[in-house]
C-alpha cells in the first residue's frame, strides 16, 4: 500500500479448533490500513483454516498449512521466515490466534515507533495484555526485575525473597499509579510483539527444540542480549479472548496449580523454563540447589495431601529434562 512509511505484516499461529477466536482476530487486523499481509500458520488444525479464511474475502490473508503441529516455536519460525522472504513488510506484528488488538493498536504502535529513539534493529514494541497481572504492575512503575531474571530461583521460588515478595504484595494492594507511557522489559511473549525485519539478522528465528512454551521468552531475550530494548506500550491494548485455565485457577488449601492442572502444557512449560533459567540466571549454585530442595519438598508434601503423587513424579521428569538440556518433542508418557 502506498503512502505509509512503515508497512505491517501480521503473523498468527493457530491450531486445533479455534476458528471462533481466529475469525475475530482476522476481522480486526484486516481493518488496519497499514497492514499489507496477514500470515496464518495452521499447525494441523482439525478444520480447514484456508477454507474458512477464504470466506473473509481478503487477499491479504495467506494460510500456511502444516501437516503436523510444530508448536509455537516452529509455527512462529515458519511465519517469520515467510514474512522475511515473501513479503515487503517493514514491521512484523505477532499475535496468538486469540489475541484481539484494540482497534487503534496499529496507529498507536506506529506513532510510538517513530517517537522512541533507536535504530530499527535495536528497538521492539510490545502491547499490554491486562489479564497479565505482572505486566499491569510493571506498566504502573513496578520494577520488572521483581518478576524477571530473579537469580537462583527455582520455578519462581527463592527463600531469600519471601519477605520482600510479601511486602511487595501488600504494597500492591494500595497502588493506584497510572500507566507510564513506556517501560523497558527484559523479554516478553510473542502475542502483541512488533519488531522490524532488520532485527532478524541479529536474533535469528525461534528455537524449534522448545516446541511449546518459554520459546518466546528465550527468543525475545536475545533482543536485549544483543543490545536492543523491548518497550512495553501500555496505550496499546491486546485482549486475550480465550481465557487460559491457569489464569482462572482458584487456589485451594493443600493444593498446587502445578499438580492440579498437570498436562502436556505443564511438562513443556516446566522443562523449558528450567533449561532457559539454568543457562542464564543461576549465579550461585548452592542457593539454587537450596531453593530447588525446599520447593520440591513442599510440592512432595502437597502431592501426598492432594493425591497427586503421579503428577509430582512427572514434574520431576520435566525438571530433570530441562536441567540436562533434553529438549525437542517429548514422548507422551511424560505427560
């Protein structure tokens, strides 16, 4: 499209039977005048995504169909490769198939892109998803490193930060600060991410070995490791129209979400998180092992009280696989 300084390509990965969400996202992004291409990677959905997308009668939409599910890592790698090699877009806007951007997102992102200093390959923008409590707090001025890059933690637990975290939770109850205009982030999810094609030369493509979960963290962390900056833009909103099971989970006495909601998703999330964190954020091996021992001891007790011993054993497998770098598509007996 002529007349635009920056042309956008939207990249979406879908799977399963999720047309009810994908249709809403496609309908919204086709309204963005700056969007010249919309690439949908169909990760072996159980319906004909290409046929359904064709019903929208928009020639900007391209569907790439995978015969098997390559996970988020493989899906976004395919999408980015297509964007680089087959489109003339300057900017890539990544969305999950249930990420519905606000109707002004493209305009606001482009205004911020021009406003924020930095070379095209040294800045990335990210939209606020208000169901992410941590992102909300960071958008209001909370230090991102309360949640990210915490050294020597084990699945988020660090015995030496218990009192600090409790104080922070109490303080957050009374926090009413307005959103900042932009905030630096160390890494972010794919959904709501906008980056320039030139940055791909620096960071490459998602690591397919992760298959599912944490691949986005590892991928976007390369941005900051290469001297770039990820900017959270609170004025840009993306709504998750399919609420995940983990977000709506209600805590119960003598129960753990990790065990109660155990599934293939849990395995990949824990395995990949252990791999990612163990390679970047262990500064003191003794403290890490202490945190690991204490938290696994807690989960062991919870598993006995809640009748989740089988799930606990599978969690141990996921932890050990991650620490030993055993990535890739896993056998189903680990779930």
